[in-house]
């Protein structure tokens, strides 16, 4: 176990994943999901073989004694991506990511039930507060509720399954093999879907944007910026899958998952940068509850000296306008 390295990895992964989500949303106006995933995966697959695999010790690291778990993990993450992007087409990215954050709660639950990891009552309480934040954003039973919120929730279920499997197989498998077989699954599925839907035979301009996103005809990009988005998306997918696998290999799920809440900050930033999206008051409060519960869960897991240092640093900042030395 290496908690500090695990935390670093999950922060890099969430930054990469949220940027990739933004790029998919940008590309969804002109290209179908299967094409975006296929091109992104080819790029990611190439980067993994050229850079990640040699870094981890060569092709021998790709050998596995648990192929069925890799298949299950790959199918789960493909399902998570498909359902999340189905909602992302019509939902603001910050909102979609916030709703998706029922996933860390599910991961903690699955880890306690399936992997028998210890989860104390305080961490459960923090996760329940986060769930309340999700409810404030979704607002079930009101006129603000949109059925498309169910897509990121469903994506969260598949993502929780993915990372529970990652935690289970990561003890014996390398990060390069975990990244490799994920991308292999994406490549296989996007190829099959592209062969079935790529000619646009099922696409109708009157279809809902989400349906159109799955059934559009494959078309080659004509604008240079599109090639840049595809390339950057492939890079982000490579970085994200590698570092999230490392995070769950080197840290307990209960420690790693609170840091995934950093994706909320990144998603709101990308949403404002690309689409000028600003969450409304209630959604913003829900996001704060989700983020706060994650930080609280983190502090519960920290050593007493780390907690004391954090509090003293905050007090120093508020009194002096800057962070003073900790004695």
C-alpha cells in the first residue's frame, strides 16, 4: 500500500477523465459515439503499447491468469461509458458528473460487502450526506427532474462494479495489463457497433439527440480542431485508465474514492470554459454537499497529525490571509 501515491494517481485520473468527457460532448455534435470511442481507443491503445507497457516491464506484464475478470471489467466500463455519454449529450457536464458521484458511495459499499474492507460508521455517514447532495441535484418528484439523470446513475453502478473488480485483480495484475485489456474491450465493442450502425441506416434527423448520438453515420473529420480533440481524447483515455488502475492498486477503495470527488471541480471548470455552464443555486449546494462529504471522509481516514495540520493551516490562512508556517 502507498496511500500518497494512490491519491496522486486518482487526481491525475479524474482530471484526465473529465477533460475526455468534455471532448466527447464537443465531438457529439458531429460524430457518433462508436466512432469517437474507436478513434480514441486506437490512439490510447498505441500509446499504451509504445509507452506504458515498456515502462511497466514489457509485454510479459500483459500476461494474465484472470482473463474472465478482465472481460467482466471491460464490459462494465464500456457500459459505464455508454450510459454516461447517453446522458451527457443533453445534460450539463457539471451536473452529469455530480449525479455520477453516487459511484464512490457504491464503490465503498461494494468494497465493504464483497472485498470485506473495513468501513466505519463515520465514513458511511459522510457518504449518506453525499447521496443527499445527489438528490438535491436530481430533484426527483419535481418539475426539474429529467429522466436522463438516470443515465449517469446507471453509469455509476457500472463504474462501481469496474473499480471493485479492479481492486480485486489489481493485487496480482499490472497497471499496464489493466489499461491494455480495458482498451482492447473498447476497441472490440466499438468495432462491432460501428459495423452495425456505421452506415447510418438507423439514423433519423428527428431522433432525440441521445439516440442520434448512437446511430449517426461514420464521417471523417474535415476540421483540424476535430483531429486535435480526437488525439487529446485518446491521450486522456490512456492517462486516465492507467492512473485510476494504479490508484486502486496502491490504495484501499475507502481512501481512494473520496478523492474522485475532485472531478466535480474539474467538470464545473470545463463546463464553464467550453459552454459557459453555471450550476443553479440548488445544484451548486448539492455539489458542495457531495464534495464536502468526500473531503470529510478523507479527513476521517487521515492520521491525527495530518488532521491537526490541516486545521491549523486553514486557521492560519483565514487569520493572516496566507498560509503561515506550522509549528
